[in-house]
């Protein structure tokens, strides 16, 4: 049995076929990552706004303005 010889051209074709379609999948992953980051940014803003509101509420209750 003779072993099949692999040329550089054959190897290049195999690599290219292995990567075909990966760009589209990476684009979808990046889109999903951006959506997640946008949601996380919104959550952080909401939490910070809630904390700020709580601090203002405590300031009003104790009549102690926050030092700036």
C-alpha cells in the first residue's frame, strides 16, 4: 500500500475548507457579544441610578447633604 503524498497545494486547500464559513460564525458571535455588553451596560446604569436614588433618600431622611 502506497501512502498518498500531500502537496502544499492540497494542504492549503484542506486548511481553506476547514476555515470556510468561520467568518460568518465569528460575526454572529461578535453580534451576540455586543448585545450582551449593551445589556450589561444598561444593568450597571440602572443599579447605579438606584444607588444614587437611595443615597438621596437617606440624605433627605437624615438631612445630611453628601460632601462633594
